C-alpha cells in the first residue's frame, strides 16, 4: 500500500508531507457560476491546495420516484427533490470554465463523482489528478471498479458505513489500484463534537494500512487540526463565503477566515509532530548544561580524600557527573583538590 501518493508534478501526499487542504465548495454555489468563482477566489486567497466540486447525472443517480418527491425544505431550490437537484448542477461547459478559472490561479480543481457517467466525464474530459468517492458509494463495487481502473489516487470517504464494509471496499479496490486514501467521515451536517470520534483515524491506519484523511463536517477549525495530529494527510472541509446563505451545506461550512485558520493550524500541527524518536536537539543539549544538575562539592575536598556523603551535593549547572551516580561516588577517592561549591567532573573522583 502506498505510503506517499503523488497528486501533481511537484506535490505528494503522505505523513511526511505538508497536509493537503481541500475547500469543498460542493453545491454551495447554489447553481450560480458567478458565486462559485467568488468562492474559488477566496479559497485560493487563503492558500488551500485544491477546491472541489460535485458532479451528478441526476437521472442516473436517482429513481423517478425519488426525484418526484415533494421537497419543502427551507433551503430547497425547487418544489420536488428532482427540481432541487437539477438546480444545483452545472453544465459540462461550466465545469471546463471553472477548472480553467481555478488552474489559472495555480490551485488544483477536483470533482467528486456520484455515478458512472459523471466519473467518466471527470476522468476523460477534466482529467483530474485525484478521484474522490463519496461515502454512499463504498458498497457500489461496479462504480469502485470503474474508478480504480483509472489508475489515479482514490480518496474514499466512509460515512454511514461499518468497518467491515470499509475493509471490503479497500480490499476490492486494491485488486486494481493501491493508491488509496481512506477518509474518516461522519454523515451529519454538522456533526456534534462528541460524535466525531477522531480516534477512528488510528483504527483505519492500523487495520487498513492506508494513508488516511478527514472529511470535516464538524463546526469550527480546531477538529481538523486535531485530525492531523492523529495522522490525517488530507483535510477536506465544506467552504462558503456566507454561512447564512440558503442551501443544505452552508451551515456545516467555514467561511474564508475559518478555512485560512484550518490551513494554518493544520500546518503548525504537522510541523510539530516531528520524529517519534526521543532525541535531543542542539538547543536542548545546550540547555542541559545550563538548566541541568551535577554532583557538586559541599566543602573543600583534598586530593586523596575518601568521598563521604557530607562531601557532595547536587546543584546546577549540568555538564558534570550525573546525580544518577551520586551513591556510586561514596567510598571513592578524590584525584585532585576540589574547592567547595564546584561542579565535579568525570576524572575528579576515581
């Protein structure tokens, strides 16, 4: 299983790499390409690595009965669920326009597919570097096979599914493609803090052996950074320029300032993780001398004297004989005259 995945000419994803932060615009554009461009502008301004859209072939994804259901939500964009969904879809030409608009600002443009036709367009027409499979499709093995055979990195979200189902999906994908990253996700918008269960990231890493990411549906900016501390290499967060706008996902999104903080905090946490080995850096080695402790003479000790407990004590600075050897010195002989209140060094007592 890949422990580092290349997602661009000079960009890799892995625990040894800076966290990859995705501004998930999704359907927050409310069907407006002008609004979408404003969101892209703000996402680029705060330094995200990629913006991400969603593409659905509505009639392929839903049954007619599902599309004909009356839809009276306060954020509805139509009288039926079908009208609502169609209102939030862009044309193929608009996706091309948005991709160019994003690339012209040196930001990556990603699109989640939700059906076979959508993924075919995303792969063959948009030629994205990464394919994101949304949570509902973990059990859609025909779709997983199609996406895996493209040979590109796959981001697999896991909301609503059991560990057994996740394992089965990963094992299936591995038959065709080993460039898999599994995203911890909870399908609630927003999800309360107590139901986030970030420790699942550790479970996914240990049991699947894949890189892991976090699809953030929680409120605020703290939890995504905490996910980085638990090994998340990618953070995906819903993004808007106004959380009060009409639409189903705005409430679980962050505005530009929030996304900027997620990017910054994720980077800070990643930098702080460092090595798992307990090693002293050069600054600590110097501090060990200044702030450490050593065996010290309590009184004048003439050369040849047998050391007693009344002869020695422990004081700063460090650099002398470690107090760990305090009792080992008792009964040994001073090799030189040692004035009172002086650090005792190796060789002064033998």
